[in-house]
C-alpha cells in the first residue's frame, strides 16, 4: 500500500484543486475526514476510510443499476403479452417487503446509499405486478392491488398513524416476506420446467445486488434485521440464478404442449399415407368372353 501511496502522490495537485461542486459532493458522500485522507492526501492506507469509500461506491452503483434492473422484465411482459413463468404471489410478497423496508429506512434516517434501490425497484415491481394480473385476466384485482398499496404507503410513512416500535416489528416480518417472496418463483419455475418470461438480466442483477448489500450493510448500518434479510435473500437469489442456468434453453410448458399436440397429428398423417400406399387395388370383373 505504501508503494501505491507513493505512486499516487504526483496526482495531488489535481485532487487538491477539484471544482467546488465535485469537492462538496465527495465530502457529502464520504465525510470530511475520509475526503481529506483519500482525495486530498491520496492515502489508501487508511483501511476504515477505504472500506467506507468502497461501500459508498457499491451503494451508488446498486442504486444506479436498480433504476433499470427490471426494465427488461417489463419489456418482456409487454412484448409477449403473457405472464408465463412469473409468479404473482412472489411479486406481491416482494413488493410488500420492499415497501415496509423503505418506510423503516426512511424513518430511521439511514444513509440513502444503503437503501435507495428499494424505492426504485418498488416502483418497477408495482408495474410488473399490474401487468402480470392484466395478462392473466385479473384486471379487477390489479385495481384493488393499487388501492391497497396507496393505503399502505400512507399508513407506513406517517408516525401519527404507525409508531416506530410497531414498524420495527413489521421490518422483522418484511425480512421474512422478502425471503418468502422467492419461494413461489422458484416453485413456478420448477413446475413449468422452464423460466418462461422471467428475465435473466433481472435475476443475475438481483444476485449481485444482494451480495453487495451484505457488504454495505456491514459497513454502514448497524441493524441485524436488515443484514439477515439480505443474507437470506442472497441465498435464494442464488437458487434462482442456478435455475436460470439449468433451464436456459428449456422450452416453456406452453411450447411443450404445442409440440406434443403436433406429434400425434404428424404421426396420424404418416400412417394414413402408408396405408393408402400399401392397400392393393381390387381387380374389377373381367369382360372377356370365354369360349
């Protein structure tokens, strides 16, 4: 690390003369002390500041990626007009878990870099849930879902309605909901024998994000409820990723059904052709006079 520190020293005239907006942004992210150590003095030997900077960088990266993490899933649903392979129960549980966690983090005043993706993914989850319900012929339930969601937002975010102690109990339940939300999706893939309209981009980004969140939570948030939720979520995201790899080229249940229907029809056509070709022609009565 000393060699690295020496190699970075020629850059100090640049880092000490950064524009004020960039300097202010850096201070707001890692604080005055670590900004001075890592940016002004270019000293990477301070392990605490270095871990904080890595944690903040991962957090910002996760938030940035989460803004589009489920866009491929939304596009896939819209293009196919089908909810095959997508579990409504899974998204319902995950949306409930994210809403509670978002309220808990906001009301506790935790750094936005440790939970910002929750708000962005929550919005995308709502869109996906409504699409799944619409494409499965349950539009009325979709309207009911949106109404219940709006009521829950008001209840969870206002301390006059829900006290902090009760919200803490709900957060414990949210961790369980978050873990449980993966089980219906895992079961749906197993029953379908394929991933259907599930987006690989979404699954693998979830896996990477949940692993990164374990690190950022350990560094910045002293809350075991949140940490255990991320650990359990990572374990089940790993199962989903393994299923995605295993069923990568497997046809959906609907496609397999069509293939099965096509086989008997083809077989029937072939047997009909064979029988007509091999049936001997009957001889007509002879008109020859016998003498």
